[in-house]
C-alpha cells in the first residue's frame, strides 16, 4: 500500500477540518459567546498539521482502490473523532461518546441526536452541527478533488471518488474527474443558496435560514429548535420539503438539464422511480391521516413533508409520525430502506439498487421461461455489466447482514422491538428519527455507550456504502501497512550497517 499518499490525504483532511472549524469561531464572536476558545483549541493544531503536511508531498501518487477505500474510512473516522472535541471541551455535551455520536450523526448526515434540549446549545455549536451536514453531504474527499491538485492520474482520483460517492456506480460528467467534482459542488452550493434566499423571503431569520439550508442540502436534519421545522410557517415547510426532494435526486439529472441534455435527464429510470415513490407515498399517507387532520391541505402538507424527509434521509419533522396510523408508519419504514437516488446527498440503499434488483429478478424469470434466450440488463438505455449486478447483490447481502447483527446487539438493551428495529435502520440509512422511543419527538440519549458505538458504526457504514468502513477492520489491510513500514526500517538499517 502507498502509505505516503494515505498520510498526505489524511493530513489534508485534518487541515481542512481546521479551516471548517474557523466558521463556528466566527459565529461565536458575532454572538459574543466564549465557546469560541474551545473551537480554536481544536482548529489551530489541525491547521498546523495541514500546513506541515503540504511540505511533505509523496514521491509517488499512484494508489489503487484499496488505498482509496482505506483513505475514505480513515478520513471519516478522523473527522468525527476530532469534530466531536469542541462539543466535549465546551461542556455542552459532557460525555465524549455522546459528543462523538452527535459528530458522526452530523458528518454522516444522519441527524439522530442525543440532546434533550437542542436550544440550550450556543449559536456556534448549533451552526457547527448543521455545517457538519454540509461537509458530509457531498463528501470531504470529493471536496479535496475540487481544491487541491492530486497527482497520480485519473485512475487514482477515480478510486478516491468511487470510495466516497453513494450509489452502485460513479461516472464522469465531463472528461476530467476534477472538473466533475467541481461541477457537483457548483450545483450543490447553487441549490443551497437558492433555498437560503427563498427561506429568507418566506420569513426565516438569516441564522435560521442558513442552518436549515445547509442541513437540507446535506440531507442531514439537525434542527436548531426542539420541534424541528414545525414552528415555522407553512411556506417555509413547503420550501424545505421541495428542497429535500431536490437534494435526493441524482445530481447527474441537474447537470443534464443545465447543459442541454434534457433528453438524457428525463430518461433516467432512477429519477422516474424516485418521483413515483414520492408521489405515491404522499397519496397513501394523505388518505390515511385525513381523518386526524383539520383539512385536506394540512394532511397533504404533513404527508409531503414527512415523505420527502424520510425518503431523502433528511429527518426533519413537522409532526410526530410515530403516532400516525399503522399504514402510514409502514410506508415510512419501507422508504427508510429504499432511500434517495444514487449520486445525491441522500442515504438509504438507493433507488437505483432496487431498480437493478428488479431488472435482475425479471431477467432470471425470463431465463427460466426461455432458457436459450440471451438478454442484457439495461439501465437508462445502456447495458449494465455483470460486475455492477454482482456488486449490487453483494451490497444487499452485506447491508442486511450488518442490519440483523446490529438489531441483535441492541436487543440486549431490553427495549421494544419497534425502537430497536427503527433505530438501526434510521442510522444505517442516515435518516435520523425512527419510531417508538426514537421517534421525531424523542432522541437516542437513553441508549448505553455500547449501543451508541454500534449505532455510530452503522451511521458510518451506511454513509460510506459499507465497504470503506468494513475495510478498516480487515486484518490484511493493517498487515500491508505495517509490513511496508517494517520493510522500510530494515532497508534503512541495512544502509546504516553498510556504512
């Protein structure tokens, strides 16, 4: 393994985390809060590490998929471990495991919280929680590709981007991968600014609007009020609902629309299915909760908000859907598994994987009916190769294995099954709230440290598509790392003996 390039990338990640921490420092100074000192204590060592790292560039930049996966998993662990420190040092979250849970929930855009009263936090910490969503939404390594010159060729950069980007496949929008990353961030920031402006017009204050916008963009769901979005007017709720849907769409769709490829945009099967699922779910839930709502418009508003929130994996709420009828809750739990589109900032298994699975099942049935027929699986009019279908099947199997093991591990808490089941799927799919004791009106504070660590793993595994995190636990990776280091030490010792 190319350990020097791993060190180089991790150093840049830590350095940029130091830059990101300057933003809550500025917020603290604006609102005259003493908490800025705790963010500065963490930020400046990170900046120093980043600056020193830039002077020790690796001689060889080429790295392969395993280095890309390792860098991704290690980067997100480092972000979370360091990003939790200001919350712990300030005393706003006294217990480090709780602070780590909150930081991981932020960076993975889950939005699950251990805070009983979020309104007791300072403005700086409220902003930091929301901003972690914005960082994690598109991905920190994709961000690195946009701002620093990573040598090593397109293949190495592709391995890095593939390891972090959600969905069964990653493609280039433009010939150079760096330009693709820049294009994605341009769309990401542009949509965020548009939502910010609309929320200001609808009546939010600038602080409310910026926190809500960046949390929506990352499909995270950390609110700055205990009642999430319920306290805002209906116009604000509809704006947030629309943008939650927008950020759950594959970003390739927006690229095609912006650059005169409308035909390619509207032939995307995943986007069609995502839209159909959203509209259908809103219709079912509206009918189901109509009797408990004041009128049809209120029922549609509540249904539309919660469906877009759950399917995009944002996790905002305007109602305690844990108290809704059984059918509505069933629809929402199914949407937790499905999630948003690949290539979006949303979580879940992804709509494209379910589409591919359906096509694979149909192909298998046809092969039984017509054994000699040769049929290719197609997606958006293009053939899908066997490796993509194989990896899709492996992902499904691995996802369900981790899900069941996590449910079993949490069963020792002796809680009701609905709480345990939805706590695991809400964290693995990066949703945030679940049902029963982890519903939108509750939080995750009552879990033991052991269960919180299991859920932290689930959040990281879900955001990084399982394998970058699983790779950190594979002994061969660490054997390769230490073997190379040992070889270098022996080589150096040999040179010394010759002298």
